[in-house]
C-alpha cells in the first residue's frame, strides 16, 4: 500500500473517531450528567463545549448534518411518554372528490422491521436537515413506492393516492395498546400524494 493511501486512510479513521467521540460526549451534555459539558445547536451547527478546570473552554463544532451522522438520532437521550405507530391510507381508484380514504393495513409489508427501527427510519431528520425541498421529494418518492407496491399486490383493489400518518397515545404498564382508543390517540399527517 502506498504511503499516500495510508495517510488518507489514517485521516479518515481519525475523522471517524473524532466524530464518534463528539457524538458520545454530546450525550453527557444532553443528559446533563457531568458538569463541564454543554451542548448547543443552531440551524446549521452543533457545538459541544467542554470546560476543563483551570483551562480555557474547548468548543468542538460540526455542521449539523455531519453531527447527526455520528450522533445517529440520539436514541438513548430521552424516555418516551407515548407509544408511537404509523398507518398508511389510500384513496381507491375512481373515488369521487371527498370520498373516504381506507386504511391499507400494510405497514409491515412496506416496512418489515421491528417498530423501533421503523420509527427511526421514518422519523430521523436526515432529509429535513437537507432542506424542505429534499424532505418533500424523499417523502413523495416513498409514497409513490408504497402505492406501486400496493397496486401490484392488490390488482383488484387499486388505489390512486397514498397518505402516511403518525399516531401516538399514552404509555401504559398493562400493554402497548392498553390506552389506544380514539379519544386518547393523536394523529399527524406526515405526507400525502397530491398535497
């Protein structure tokens, strides 16, 4: 291996180790665990400030998109008070304006992962960090793929439009769905074709 290639690979390894270290250290600051760590975030930059006694404060900053790459969504920095699930609705072919959309009931067909992984895949901020236009394009592409798959799998029940919803309800020690009833369940439209 050439020495230039070794140097480049060493720099990549160093960059990844530094990024991972900032991501891990930011957990301490966000959780307010030890004193001396402060995490600040703006629209474009994430900064971890480290105050070592007897020394000047050290600020480690990364562009927000790059920070999220190393931080991976921060799945352990909070305790959820709600259960979260998703639903896919479709508007049947030939439906008149104002017709009711139907629950396609095929979330697991489209996202064959455990619920936590589905949540991370749908809720992570990657596309939002790249801007509203990129996020909308990503969601439009996702809805198109869901519609095409559903129509391929259900040739006698074709749909013309798809909508993706997130819903949440309070947690319960009894079971995951113990408190999931209409008055307790909140809905938010994530994306819909034609909107």
